[in-house]
């Protein structure tokens, strides 16, 4: 058995506490799997006296001092946020220590700097816990599919919003009631913005796109819409066309010269028969399409102390093993360097609900406007469900074929200008999961 | 860039042909990911003149000569079967060459010998493609969950039988019609025994149990029943209790002193709300329960040339990277060495359908017999669906609580002896996926 692998833990909240517990409970198994004992040598927290669960001699308020202790082999970071986490991890990587982190915000904002520091010193940088909690997803993308070509990664990567949308779909309640329920049950934070405005999913999309397409994608490259505008009428409209509404993080390789990468987050209609449609409550699931492997899906708990700690422990075992072997794990490659496709040029499909004047010739006018914008209609349907007392005309539901998002948005704006259209009520994108991405000849 | 990694391919059928294609098409990306060119140096096949798709100078009929060429770094084996694959892979491992194999039969029969040879020479032995085709499953089990404790791995690991059971469930056709359809569509082989009798799933269960519980489990340790006795009446009976029928490979850690491992394959009733229930057609899916990670599911194509080749390529990249780095990947650990629990002592639940004399006191007699056998009844229901013209009495459907399988089997046998029971028609096990395994105090 080799010398112990010495671990410093930064942060000791729900996830950190579970890591401390697992390091203790699994110490015999860990040593067997790593080939060396795995020893916790320090835990940096803001208020050491508030952590009776950790042996007092391990606690310190001096995170920087802990990271720079020369006997530390691996730094596990569960503080979250950009600073001071960035500086601490850069220090650790520069000193050649392995890093295991769950910090999606930092990775999505400045993963490049971290990866470069890791490459420069030959240190390991692992972050399975940053996306989809316990679900083994980054390792399969990075390693299992390393000899394949990934075309799309699309999934439900935020449990809070999935809980809310599932509650709206199953009980017909509105967004605010469902959010209140999520808050009461502890699925939503007091300030739910990071979840409901899509920022959490946006960071995860950046990490997934970077890995899947060997191209550096940061959060700022990811188009993002949250779920706060989703109404129970949207969900009913989705059901009427055999769909459900999910907040999706979508990363696609778009063919063309050159190939490009689209990364985006928004509430989308997903056909009920698709495996993602039945992922309910706070669960996460990610659907992967690769050239040879075909369609894969990974499903599990996306958050929570124990699940996130499980992912961290898997990474810690890998980094510790690499150190025992004197090597380092496969590193992330940004070799492809594909351009990021702007949202306006990204092929999407719209579901549009319109209130129109109920007389002859109106449909011809509307269809003409679509044609003028170069947008092709897949289905048009007059809604026969009972309408509000105030409704003035007929309701048309139009689903388009794939078109550049900007052309679709322009079509919706132009529809609003028509005298025959009393109102454009609802617009949601419909996702073509499982079908090939097309470039649509857009530059 | 390092010296090329030189690959020998044994076998060139559907999967091997895809491997040759991917090695060619992805050569630039592979070199970038591995840090060295990956070069195919030979392909051993029985009849070299039958492979116009492979450059003639690479083809040879002398597999042993190819494996023993001193310049070969990695041997990829897709011949299948026990011999001559075993001898060839042992030669390769003894000479320190990395091995990537899809050979589930060999791994399930004699994985121990292969693993020992790999350990002795420090060579890599990877076999992601042996279970669930393209689905990254073994790497997550071995690496991502390395710091967690796995309690159950249960899944649909044979696409042929899942296609047949799905067809029976969706169209109400019988087993033989569904098998004919599967054969016509190419999902079943001319001799379907390996699939329908469960042997393919049995081998995969052995591989999964070995990895999940760090205990060597061979095919002979896995209890196995196939699907040829499943009738459309069984499927209807499952639906009546909110279930569907799936051929499951189940690997469980059973608590007790000592802990033990149960590995088994049989058609089982799965509640419709469970994610495995909606896995239809030729798809595979594996459900994993771990202490910290909670419930995970992996879904995708379990067979086919391209999906299987994708898994092989992922392994090949890992082995090649390890060679470039001068190390080796994490090896399988059999350190836990848990005893294998015999099927009779394994806790299961039965769904039993009985035709009984329709008079007072019969239920009391039957309930008394269950009590005598120490088996607890969960639900009992009189079936009110129309019965065959020849039916003599009432039909009772009984679902038990968990009990040792032998006690359940003894109960069924004893029921058949009762005068009040005209016939015991259908017995299927009901799986408790997602619920804790209990030991039931059985020794």
C-alpha cells in the first residue's frame, strides 16, 4: 500500500458534510480501491465552531493556508460561487495538487483558466458533481464516448424547475402555486432566481457543450430563458399537441461549413413518447445522441447532499488512483474549437397560438406571411376548446418546421402587426430530439 | 505526439467492421484524444478473402500469430465464444498487451483467469461493450460510483427478449408470434435460445454483479429462467395489477451476517410507474441503486454493430491513453469476496394465479397454508374478468410479501395439493425495485 493520499476539503455544508461522512465510513473500501489510504487533513469553513460534526483539529477558517499546505495531495471544493473559489483552486492546480469540484458557476465562467492551470502543472481537474449531481454523465461523455462523435446532448438538468413544471402538468396549478409548493418542500430556495430564470441550467449547458464538442463554451455563450413565463395554458397547449413542457439545456453540433455549436436553455415542448417527457419531479435526465452509439439516456438525482457527494467521491477515487499510479486522468480537449452559433441562426421550431378574426381569407393571409419570412408550417389547427368570455375571434395553433430562430421571431412579430390577428398569445419552442440537426443553410 | 499505438483486431463481423470504419474515419480525433496515432496493424479472420472492406495487407487467418506479434500494443477481440478467444486473450495479457473485448460469454465463464493474467503483467483489460452495448455502464459502475456503495443493479440487458415482451404487451399477441416477428425483423437469431432462454442476460448479470459488489460472480452463479413460458395471459395478469413483464437481470447486495450477493435472471412483473417499465422494443436500460447516489438509470441501444463498436472505441481510447501515459486503468477489484446467495434463500415476491373451488372457507384454507409456510400475503383479489368456458371455479390472484424463494416455491407446490385448488396457473415474480433489499433472516 502506498503513502496516504491527503485531502483538503473547502466548504462543509450539506454536500461537504456528506463527503466527510463517506470518507469516514468508506475508508477501508476506499483504501482498497485507491491502493492507498485516503486521509482528510483539513476542512476550511467560515465559522469553525459551527461544525461539531468535524473533528476540531481538522477545522480551519484559513482556506488559503489549507490549500497551500505542502502535504496536501487533493483539494475538494464545495464552496460554490466564483470568488474566493477561483483563486483557491488556481493555487491548488498551480502547485500540482489534484482538484475535485462541484462548482458549476466557476467552471462555466472560467473553466478555461482552470483547465490551463491544470495542463500547465499536469494536475487533475475533475468535476462530475457540477452537472446532474449523482448521475455519471461527464465521465461517460469524456471517456466512454471518446471514440465516437456526439451530435446532441439535451436534458433536464435542474430539479427545481422540473418539479415546478411537473406539478403544473399533473395538477393544473399555475406557476406561482407550484413555485410555492417547491419552496415549502425545500426544492426551491428563498430566492429562486438561479433556478427559475435558467442560470443554473445555463452553466451546466456550458460545461456539457464544452465536453461534448471539444470546444470551449462559457455561460455567456449559452442562450437562456427561464420558466417564470410558463402558464398552465402553455402546458394545456402542449398536451393538446401530444407534448409536455420541460426546461431543457440543449447542446447541438450544427452541420455546415464550418460546423458550429449551439448551446441554449429554454422551456420547450417535448413529445410525450420521448424518454425525457416522463422524467418527473426533482429528477434529472440527460439524453445523448452520438453517431455510432445512437441514443442514450442518463437518469437520476440531480441534486442533494448525498447524491452530489457520491459524484465527488467517484472523482476523488480517480484522482487519488492517478496520484498513486504517478499519472493523471484524461484531460478535457478544446482541440475542435468550433464557432458558437448565435441563437438567431439556430434552427428551432415554434408552437404559436394566435387569436384571429374568424372570417374567410384570414388563414391565407397568415400562411402568406409565413411564406414571406421563409418559414414553413408543419401543422395548423383551429382550437375548438372553450375560450374566455372575452375572446373575439378564433384560435389558431400553428407548429412550424425547423427555421432559424430569428426568422421565427420575426414571423411572430409580423403576425402581431396584422389587422386580422387580435393577439399572439403563446410561443414555445418544440424540440426535435432524436432527429438529425440541420443547418438550414443559415450563415 | 508519442509513437503510434498499434492495434490488432480479432474478428471482423458486424462489430469488427464498424471498428475498422471508425478507426479510419476518426483517426485525427483519436490521435488528438490519445496523444498518439492509433494504428490498425492486423485483422485476424477465418477467411481473409471474404473481407474486401479491409486492406488486404492487414488481413490474416493466423490470429495467434497476430496476437503474438511483438509490435502489437492493444488487442481488440470481437470473435465471441469461449475458445479460441480465451487462449488468444490470455496470450495477449501475459505479453502485457492491453485487451479490449466484447466477449460476455468468456468474461462470465472465466473472467477470473483473464483478470489474474491482466494483474500479473500489469496490462489493461476493458470490456464495456460486453454488457448493454453502447450504454456507458461498466465505467460508471467501476469509476463514477467507486466512492459509493452499490446495493442493486437491475435491468433489461437483452434487446431480443425485450422486443418480444414489448410486442406481446402492446399487441396482445402470443409468445410464438412475437418471436416470429423478432426473427423477421432481425432482432432474433435463427436459433434464439441464447436470448430467449436467458443465457445472454445471465452472462451479463455475472459481469455486472462482479463489478458492482467487488466479488467474483460467474455465469454458473446466476439463477436463470427465460421467457419462453411467458404467455399473453401473464402479461394481462401483470396489467391487472399495474405492472408489465420484463426479463430482468437482477444483482443485489443482501444484508445479513455475512452480507451476500444475489444474481438472477427471470421474467418479472415491474410496476408501470417504474422507469424500466417504459423501456420498449430492442432498447436496454439498467437501473442502479447506490447508497449515496440514490437511484440512477442508464438507457440506450444494447446491441448492433455501430453501438457496440462505439463502446469498444471508448475502451480503446482509454487503453491507448494509459499506454501513452505509461500506466494502466483502474482494475476490477474482487476484494470483497462476498458469498453468493442461493436462489432458494433469495428474498422474492410471487404473483400467483389460482383456480379454486368457489365456496365458503376456501380462502381461509389457502391463507392458512401461506401462514404455515411462513409466507405473508400482500394482496388477494378475486379475478372478475371473463374466464374460459372450461373454468370450474373462481380465480384468485395473490401477491405475496418478500419471502425466501424456496418458501414461495414450496407454497405454490403445496397449493397444488389442496383439494380446494383446481389449478395453479401462473406464477411470476414481482420486483421491488427502488425498495431496500431485506435479508428476511434466512441463513
